[in-house]
């Protein structure tokens, strides 16, 4: 998995290494590194949103009193990040995928 760094922070670190006591070759190499960092292609990255599939009881969905029926089964699952219900498959079962299809949150129970 690739790692990402902030360009400005990397350039700042390189610039801190430039000193009058360095040789001309050392400072020239630091200038080349700085130039390479500034001209390198950037990638578009976003922070990872973590979530989990939270079970929702039927009484929460319908508002009926579970004491009347004597039970309160799980009626669905929602994403903890966006609160949108999980999708159904063709057999009317919930698809609890590793990512929320609505917001893209990574479902790793964190």
C-alpha cells in the first residue's frame, strides 16, 4: 500500500539541511532534491473514514412496542458514519460489505 506525505513538509525538511558549512556539492544535491519534490506529480488522497454496521431493531424502525410481540428482532443495519441503511441482495438479505456503498467508510469496527 503506498504511503503519502505532505509536499510542503518534505521541502521544509530538505531546506533545513542546507547550511553554509555544507560543501557546494551537498547544497547542490539538496537543491536538486527540493526541485524534484516540487515538480513531482501529486496524487489525490482523502483520509480514511472508519465505521461499522450497527444493528437497528424493528421497534426503532417501525415505532411499535416490542412488549406486544414479545420480541424485538434486528430489522436492519445502518452505517455508523452516514446513518444510511445497508443494501439488500436478491434474496432480501443485508449485504454487510467491507465498505459503505453510500459514503465509502471502511467497515472495520473501529
